[in-house]
């Protein structure tokens, strides 16, 4: 296995990538050509896209205000509810003519 490293210098924000897999290098070059950007700008854009996607996933709001109701119905209550829903889901063909 080849050693892979990223060297970051906070002073100049310099990053060095070693042993970049050929298919990844080719992908970056194709993206750069397609967008008319430098390799450097393309890598930055790709890293920002991944970072922003991960941040959006982390910020997903979880609602738990109805958790107390989950699983609280008896089998009969659930059956009655389903029966009511079925009646509401019936399509009145006269209304759709």
C-alpha cells in the first residue's frame, strides 16, 4: 500500500497531495476542463461541495414532539383508524367526470 499524505500549512493554506489515484486525477482534470477552471480551483470547489453537503446533513432538524404517540394505540384503535382512512380514500367517480 502506498503512503498517502496531505500536508497543510496554516500560514499559506498550502495542501500537498501525494500518490493521487490516477482515476481521481483524471476526474479532477476533466472537471477543470469542463468548467474552465484551474486544477487548484477545481479541487477547492469539489472539497467545498462535499463539506457543504455534510454540513446540510448535520443540520437536519429532528422533530420528536410526537414520539409519545408512536406505538401508543391499541390494535383495535389502529384498526378503527385504518377503517376510517379507507373510507376517506374512496374515490367518488361522479366528482371526477
